[in-house]
C-alpha cells in the first residue's frame, strides 16, 4: 500500500512541479524554472521506476541544466546592459523625451517619495552621491524654471543641500561639467557617472527633462 502511495505522490508531484516550471517560464524566471524542471525530472524517473536514472545521473543532468540556464541568463543580462549603455547619449546631450510626458502636471507627494526611492536616498549628482539622510534634501529642477523647466516629476530630482545651492539657477549639464572638472574629472572622458544618472531615471520610467 505504501508503494502505491509513493507511486501516486511521484505522479502528481511531477505534474504539479512541471506546471510550476511552465508558470515560471511565462514569468521569465528561467533559473527557478530550470530547478523545477530538474525536480520534475527526478520525480518522473521515480514514478516510472527507471533503474537507468539513479541519483548520480539525476545530479549530473540537473547540474548541467541549471548551470547552462544560469550562464544563458547572465549572458543575456550582460548583453542587455551593454546595449543599454551604448544607447545613452554622450555627456553634454540630454536624451530625447518621449510623447507620454505631460509637462505641466506638478509632481505629487507620492511621486516625490518615489523619486527618492529610485535614487536610493542619495544625491542625484552622480559625482556626489551623498546620503540624503545625512543632509537636507532639496527638490531640484533639472531644467531651471527660469529656462523653461516645469514642475513635472520628469524634470525633478533630489539633490543634497550643497549641490543644490551650488547649482542655483545653473543648467544641469553646465553644473555637472563644472562639478566634475572641479574634482579633476573630465566628464567627456569618463562617461560612467553620466550614464548612471541617465539609466537610473530611464529604467524607472522617468524622463531626464520635461
């Protein structure tokens, strides 16, 4: 009787595990899906009482499938990061805005808090990155209002008090250039801080002006 119980446990376990595998595949969770697949493979061998598939064979197949999946996911992520970085315009050029920006809608309190979370509670100046919990955060216009900038969340960011006071009514690109060169950094040579600023916003659905 116990053997029959184990038989049906393996049968329904295989079905459920592979259904979960398909669910994870549809969600794009490939590494977890590969783990479920290998678990289902072991249960299937147990259910069919396949003597050719012992623990060592199952372990070899599982390690191979999971390892190849991890390599494929890492390769894809690396390719995606490289492609995204190369699409960032060089320093001195603001990314183009898309048509879904409504420029004259003032940022709400929830949007302000969301921008703070996106920035990781750090100053938006990529050459500063001060922890805003150790400073007085200032809600800054990327394009100053005197130059036509709006109060839209797409034109706003958090700066530490020092950066905001130094920026004053200066254009964002001019401020970054002066700040970087003051540190002995040529922003045209070292593009990474600029790229990080652009990517942090665009990956979270924020424009870089608006």
